[in-house]
C-alpha cells in the first residue's frame, strides 16, 4: 500500500507518528493509500522550513517570482490529466469536474504571473534585488 509522505524543506519525508490513517476513494469506498501521521516535532520542522524559505522568496523581484509561477503553470498544464485523475480519485469528483477545478486554478496562476505588469505605474518598487 502506498504511503503518502510529507514535503519538508524540498524533500519527501515519511511521517514519524505512531498512527496510520487510511485514505479512501470517496466514490468507491476503496482504500487507495495511507498516511503516517506526523509528530508535533515534525510539524514544527515543516513550519520552520517554510519560515526559513520565506525571506529569500520575499527578496526576489516580482519578475523572478512571476517566472517561477510561469514554470508552475507550465507544469500544471503538462500534468493536467494525471492531476485531474488524482483529484477525481481522492475527492470523488467526476473527471470533467476535476479538469474544471484545475482550469479555474490555472486562471489564478495566470493572474499571479501577470502581477509584475499590474504593478507598473510611475515607478516599480523592488524591481531589482535591493535596488
């Protein structure tokens, strides 16, 4: 049985807790995966990793952040079919509804990609690194 891992500091990490929780396909009632629950210590590690990553991300120019979002958009489009199947399996949605959810999500990502353009005015704040 596949065990779902945490994603902490760029790595997949197995939960360290004692409890294992079944993951069911709500459309069929079939168990499809399981997850080992995290400990408090592991949860605190995940929070610390996110807090550590934030300042570096915040220092990036809007253009560099938008480029990351464009890559994310490209990956979403490239893997649309497999992502829609996962959504369908894990949330009990029909495939076409899952594709619709992904399409709406892509609209949000597209908006985020356009943020540097929306910020244009008489001057652009933080257009360069620290300049």
